[in-house]
């Protein structure tokens, strides 16, 4: 099992409100630039991939949410993963719209700390959005601290589940 904790990763990346859809790449660029635990050369590579055609998989999951991440496996190293929540002012124009047709206005961008954590982060963010209070909190524009706490609660529940699995 992974010791992945999403709440501290979101605190690192932050919650960005009222981001214009046309400014998503620039906002993500600023998040990458702020990653002080990541070598400048790696930050430069990430910025190149961010801006490359097809560099981001937008991964819409429905209800106006998407889980964008790099199209190629990118990891930051132990204790350096990041999750950023972008709350968009207008809908993100996607080539492949979500199956439910809901315009995408909420993005949980992530870069995992390790290759193994990539699918774990994708699955856990998806579950946190579809189950529990996180989706409602984000949809109603709850204060940052409430959103951080909802992810911390999801992390704690996942940790308890992992401990039970290991004891079985």
C-alpha cells in the first residue's frame, strides 16, 4: 500500500479560485515554479511538458470535474508530490468532452511523488470526488480549510482501510 497523503499535497499546490479557462496552463506553470523541493532543471522539464502539445491528459470524470496530469509518467520524488485545485471562471474547452456533458470547471491537477503513486492518486482523487463531502464542498465554493479537511478525512479513512487490509 502507498503512504500517499493527498491533503498535504493539496496544501503544497493550493486552491486557486476564479482562474479563467484560458489561464489554466499559466496557473499550473506557477504551481510548478513554486515547488521548492524540486530541482530547477526538473521544474524546467515539467514546464516544457506542460506546454507541449498533448502534454496533459485532462481526464474528465464527470460532474464538472477533471483530473489533469502529465500524459507521460512524471514523478517528483519522495515528499515532493503536489495536488492543485483550480476553480475555473468559465468552462475548459476540451477536445473530448466528459460523458455526462457537464462543462469542466473544477480541476484537480496532480504530480505524484512516485510512479507507483500515480494510479493511487488518480483513483483516490476520483473516489474523494464521487464519494464523501469533497465534491459538495468544492461545488459550493467552501473555504480552503474545509476542502483541506475533507481530503485529510479521506486520507485517514484510506489509512484505516489499509491497516485493516494488512491485518486480514
